[in-house]
C-alpha cells in the first residue's frame, strides 16, 4: 500500500481558517479510536471544536457496532467534540440533524477534492455511485462540569487502491483516488472538511435547518428507493423511502402485511438501511 505524505500539525494549522473546529488538535500516529479519545476529552471538559486526528486506528468504530477499516498512511480518521448552548426546543432538532449535517458538509468537502458526485444513504453513509467512500459515527457524552456534548466521528477513504481494501469490502467500498485517478492531499481535504462542517453548523444556528434540509434531501439517494430497514430490536421492514421528516427521520411506506390490508407509514429515527432497487 503506497503511503502519502504524513499528516502534520504545521501543515494543517498553516491553512486552517475555521473559528472553532480544529482550533485544538490532538494528532496521533496510531490510536484505538479517535471517537473513543474525543469522548474522553469531552468528559475532561475539552472545548467545542477539539479535533482528534489519527493516521491509523486499531479499533476504529463504525455504526451499529461494526469495525471501521483504518489502515495507516492513506485515509482520514477524525473526531470532533461539539458543544452547544441551544435551548431545549432547538436542541432536539440540532441533535437529530447533527449526523445529517455532518454528512452534508463531508460530501461537499469530498466533492471539492475533485470526486464525482457524492450522494448520501440515509442517515449518513457517503457514497460515490453505490460504493461507500466515507462514514459518520455520532456519539453523546456528558461531563459534570461542562455538561452534555457530542462527538462527530468521520472516516473518509482517501487514497487507497482497490487492492488495499480487504476482499469483503472491495465491491462495497471505494476511495476518492479510486474514483478520480488522482492522489488527494489529505491536509487540504481535512481543512476543507472542517470549514464545510463549520459552515453547516453555523448556518443551523443563524438561519435554521430549512436550506440544509433541502440540500440533504437533494443528495439523499435513499429517497424513492425500495429499501430494507433493520431496526435496533431486530425487526425488518421492506418498503419505499418516501421522505425525510423535519426531525431528520426517514419516512418509509411499506406494503400491507396481508393482501387487501392497508400500507403502513413508519418514521425511522435509526436503522440499518439497504437499498434494494
Ligand atoms: C460507519 O459505520 O459508517 C461510521 C464510520 C465512522 C468511522 C470514523 S473513523 C474516525 C472516527 N473514529 C472512529 O472510531 N470511528 C469514526
């Protein structure tokens, strides 16, 4: 596997123009999980925007208890501590849209690296074509002194080749380089990622969710598809993904269990989605 130039603090700080995201950076060569470390820093009262970045992870966490493939030298693994002082009413919308806004900002950053169109599989898988180029894992924590916080963890497959993925991932995962044929500068991509994310989060705070929700729906390739949804309790549903609610949930309409019965509408807050057709 050909490694690209190593991540350095100097190179990131030289060009980073964000106000809060990445103002404190903990850069590690190797870590178990940047999310685990960011959660620990959040519990130790780390400020909003603290970024944990690693060149490789030995126990990268994916959604739904899966592992995130995290080899050295080629990808981005980043976790950011997010705090807010929103009142209770707006807080719940913020919390439900945070993973989706993160996906949106990440898609914009990946496209700026020259990739073809990045689409989103609800809630926050980043796809090029039908292969996954990145994923997002949001976790919540709290500290006695500074209260609740979120960690947004972002993994992007940047410069790997097809052969650098384990066999089981080769047909379902891709990297920006695989798609563009060009090596991507990880520093530039990271800086762009932090800037795009900050813009999304600030827009939510100043103007609300409306335009961001339009943009999310525009990119969301799940809409209109027949999907299989597996819920946390193991129940499975097949149906059509009809919309994204104002709370970021997926509206799914599924066929009646018996012929002649009524089709059911379900609002999913969390599920493992497979696109069927
Ligand atoms: C998914 O399953 O799609 C979510 C993957 C999230 C992976 C990233 S890599 C950086 C951060 N640290 C982790 O342990 N996980 C997230």
